[in-house]
C-alpha cells in the first residue's frame, strides 16, 4: 500500500515537472499566435481603410486623396500653377461634399476621378517618380487651402475645355450659383481636339432617341437648333417630334459638349462640337494656358470662380 502511494506521488511529481510546463508553454504559444494573427488582421483592415478615399482619418489622408484626384484629373505635364489650381479645386469639391454630409467620408461617386499610387505607377511607368513628385509638390504647396463663398466651401466643378466661354450654372443644372458664371476662356481654342465631329444615320438617331422616348419619330430634315445660351451652347433644339435641351442631346448622343452645330450630309447627320465637358467652372486647359502666360493659381481660380475667397480647411476627423 505504501509502495503504491509513493508510486502515485512520483507520477504526480513527473507530471508537475515535465508535462504541465510543456502544456502551459503549448497553450501560451498558441494564444500568442492567435493574438498576433488578430493584430495582423486588424492592421491589414486599417491599411485597407486608409488606402481608400472613402475614409479620411487625418489631414495627411485627405491630402493623399487629393494627390490621387489631381493625378487622375489633370495631365502631369501641365504647368505647376495649373496643377495647384486643380489641387485647390479638387480639395474644395471634396470639402463641399463632406460639409454637406457633416462627415469624414469622401465617397467615390462625388464626380471626381481618383487613382491609387499603384495605378499611377502603371499609368506613368518610368516617369512615375518625376510626375508623382510634381503633383505631390503642387498639392503640398496648397495644403489645406480651399475656396469659399459666404463662408462655405464652394461647389468647385471643372471641365476639360470650354467652347471659348464657360457656361452659367443655371444653363447646365437649372440652378443659379453665384460663383459659377460664364467667363472668357478663349485660349481653350488652342486645346487638342477642340473641334470634333461625329456622324449618325437617320436609323441610328431614331434608335438612340427611341430608347429614351417611346413615341419618338424623325422625318427628313426635322432637326433645328432653336436657341443658344449667351456663352454659345445649345439651349433648345428640335429633333423629330421632340424639343430638348443641348445637355439632353449631349447625353443621349454622347457628344463631347453641348456647344455643337448640326449639318446633313448625304443622308447622314453630322454633329460638330466645340470644347469638352459641361462647360461650368474651371476649364482645365484654360488653367494650363493661363499658367503658361504667367498667371498664378490664385489668379486662375479667381477668374473661373466669381467672387470667391480662400480659406484653410481641416477635414472633420
């Protein structure tokens, strides 16, 4: 009996000295691995969130987002002052949307393009470092600067090139906006592809318009521009049995702008456009030409956005 008791005590001692420490070490190791995995997953989630423009956590995140917008929206070969003007416009546009939503979210679909650093590398190839540094400097040199009107961030819309004059907001969106007035941008006539033509047969036109209007009909020569805006964009046009705006025609036919003429050649309807984009706010090529003439980004912005002033902005993080 005594021998049996001593044997059991011996076994317990062996378990306590060898097996139990090993078991504790094993459990501790796996607990640490589990914790490390959770931390790594959290870090990756945070990186993923920071890498997207949807969440702005710091001013640095916001400025990094603006670099992605400028890289997507304006050629890196443009003048530095034009890039600065684009940076302030992009920052103001995003700030306006964040202000409207009282949020630190910058959604993808606010009307500004955006590309990541990896996409910049693919886009620019061997010129990546040169172009990235140029755009980065333009953004950093205007850091936190936005345009305001009545102490609010403005709706800083922009377009590629006007038709010689920019357009009043009310002629684009049927809403008057005091700082989006028509201004001279005649240098845009020097932009590439300033004037472009696209042709449609009658059957093609009928098919396109019938997709929008089931009762649409079109007889020969039943196309007539009825009126223009003061800036020269088509205001009203009769096409078949419909009277539409120039903007509606542009959207249906995918025209470059709503400043266009119409001619009929050999049973084909030819639409010839001037400029590219909706025409309101800053012309990007106009900004480039003004920069080449020695204008500063402040002068460029004050030309295209009537009566604005400048202010510093910190995102609501």
